């Protein structure tokens, strides 16, 4: 309605009405000259009203000219002429009929034009959304989606538009793209200001858009997260018509769907690639381990025979013993790798049985003392008998690995504590050392395969970064959890794993 009442438009409409009424009056005089009935002249003025409403597209002007046409007919053609007086009372019925007919004609014409206009606008909106959707379907990356989206918004709304993407952590990116309307291919990349504030405002938005100062930001949702925001300048947003707002909302939905589809496809592809890499890695490790295990068995047997045969030669006997120890260490490493890959692939079934916790801890400590007779290991365990469904050999291996890791990263003779207690649904094991602890930045990664946190200043043994990864694999296979942290009372690390009291597969 605001556009109908600006001064140039009003003047134009008045001039059109005057011109059409002038032509209608001329035609009326022509009809009067040839003695046509007055009803024909009335029809001429009704047609004039119809033409004025159709050209000017103004319902209010239609109401005015409906009355004006009646007065014009009265002034020029009703006796006495050139006055507004009426001698014949029958003309009153004619005037009333003429006004009502003109009003009805004006109303119907305006309504028909509005319906046609709405249909045209709806068609244009549908076409714009259809073209945008088709282009977004073919988009192969996020930059292409951004370019297509901004072009469509600028052309559809005739204003500048920007798009700020959010990263996988839900934070706005450092920069965003702003396209200037009316300048072909003119794109500006601007730095994002107050990213944390934008994130907070979008997460707590209450309307359809957020007023962020210079821009009005329309969020792009993908599931339960924000993928980005469409940015329109505040002055452009205020000027949008209802149709343009509807078009913008439809575009926002289409863009959000396209972005979510692309990110979902990307995540799915990454998952497939990761699964394929993991499968190839496991197959390679399994193949290499099998190939290494056979000659290792021969080396162990041969070196043991040489050790027995060289009892009289101390130097050669020590060399043979060293070969045997190294071969047994390597054989144990290969077995651990094979067990880990089998557990991860699900091809190795756990041999679970209810075993006392003391028995498993005792076996692990005995194994550790065989290689580290000077180790100082204490045990805190409840007096009650605790039975846990587990594969005792594998859980013993977990404790051996954790104790070996504690000895490896502690000074010789430093105390190591195994603490066990019972929770309602789990049994908790702590292996606590008094070493240097773990660097905070390494804590999230120490259970990864082949990840080592050894330091040159710390006395270390041989290792390839598989011990803790094997522990995690075994504990997960039992339905438990394992974590690592640093001590708060002094230096040292705490490795904690939990095993369920009941077998979850029963």
C-alpha cells in the first residue's frame, strides 16, 4: 500500500482518471448527438471506471471514480445540464444503480487483478525456489553452495547478501562471504567480528532472525545444530515485502537442506574411508604378524638349545640368552598385536568365567616380578571375595601392561599401588604410580595405537606404543571403560579401568 500513495504515483493515477473520463464524456456527447438512450452513456462511464481501476491498480481510486462517474453523468447529461440539480426523480434510481454498479465493478476488477498478481508472484517464487534447489543438488562442495545461495538471494530480493558458515564445533568461521547486489561477480570476504557473541545469540534466538547490529542473521539449521547464517543488511530487511520474506524463508530452508546433505555425505564418506583404512591396517598387521611368528618360534627354540649347549662358555651362553630374551619379547609383541586385531574385528571370542579378583592380580604381579624383581607393588583390595565374569588371561595382560608402564615411567624402587573397590554395577581397578605423570596434552591420545609418550630423561624400556592400546581394546571387549589421569596429591599417573559385575551378554 505504501507504493500506491507516493506523490508521483498519485499524480499519475489522477491524470489517467481525468483523461479516461474526458474520453468517456466525448463518447457520451457523440451518443447523445445521435439520440442514443441515456443507459448507453451510463455504460460508457461504467466502462471508464473499469478501465481506470485496471490501469491504476488502485482500489481506493476505484471507489472515488465510481462516485465521480455518477456526478459527471449528472453534470453533463442529466437535465438541467451543467448543474448537479435533477428535475426527473427517475434519475435518482439511475444514479444509485450507477454508483452501486461502478463500486461492484471496481471491487471485482481490483480483486481479479490482485488474484492475478498473487498467482504471478507465487509462480515466480516457486520458479526461484525450483531453480535454486536444482542448482544446489549439483553442488559438490561448500564454496559452491555459498556462491549459488548468494546469487539466488541477491537476484530474488534485489539486495546485498552474506553467508557465514559454522564449523563442526558450532563456532562461526573466521571469515564470511558478502555479495554486493548489482555488481556482477563482486564478492567480498569479510572477517567475522565477535564470533562468540554471534554463536550465543543464534543459540538463544527467539524469532525468525537475529539482529546483530549491521545485519539481520537468519540461521541455517541442520538437525539439531546450526550450519551457518544468511546475513541481510538491516535497512534491506526492513524494506522486504511479505512476498519477499516468504521467498527468503523458503530459500533459507533449501540452503540448509543442501548444506546438511553435503556435510552428511562427507561424514559418511569419511566413515567409509576410515573403516576401509582400519580394515586394511588390521589385515596388514595380521598378515605380517603371522609371517613373523613362525620364524620367531624357530629362533626361540634354536637359541634355547644353544644356551644349553654352551654352558661352559659364559660369554657365548649370555649371547644365546640375549637372543632368546629378545625373540621371546618380539614373540609376545606379535601375539599382542594379533590379539588386539582379533578383538577389534570381533573374530576373537572372550573365554569368560567368574574368577576372583585376587587371583588375576596375583598372576599379574608374579609375571611382573619375574622381570622386575626390585619393583615395589602394593595392593589394596576389599576383604570380601569379588568374582567378575572375565577372560582371566586377557585381564591379567591388562594389569601386566599397566604395571610395566608404571615401572617404565617411575624411578627405580618407587611405590606402585593397585587399588580395587566395588561399585553397585562395576569393579574399579586403579594402577597408581609415583613417576613424572603424563603431559596434559598427551592424555587424550595415549590409548591410540603406536602412540608413545616416552621422554629421553626417563628410564624407558623397549616399546612401540601398543601396550595401552591393547589394554583399551581388551577392556572395551569386556564392556568396561579405561581412562588415564594425573595424581593431584603428588607427581604420578593413575590408570583406571572398570569391569561390569554381570556379563552383559547373558
